[in-house]
């Protein structure tokens, strides 16, 4: 759980669902790209990936666009370094 992830517009705490979002996004990328050596952070965003993100957002109960944008663009230090 990442307690400091908060939507800047509406103030909703997103830290409690961030782990689930990362897991579902990684699972969708494995289905799309197989077990390749591509790091999930380096996969470019295409139209197909955006359609998959909408399904993940609906599954997690994120309905507001501000929360969707904040959690989709969240980058943790362990992803980069």
C-alpha cells in the first residue's frame, strides 16, 4: 500500500488500490506481449493499451477522470531505479 498517493483534484486516497492497479496492468501486458524482456514501464502507450486501462479502471471502481489520470501516471521509485 502506498498511503501518499492522493488525487489532487478530489482528494480521494489512491494508495489502497495502487497495488491492484499495478498487478492488473502487468497481467494485461503479459497477455499482450507474452513473457518478453520488455520492462512494463518502457512499454509505449497505444490505443490498445488505453482500451485495456479503461477495463482496469472500471474493475477497480475508478469513475472520475481525475483519479484515473493520477493513478495511470503514477511512477514509483522502484519502477525506475
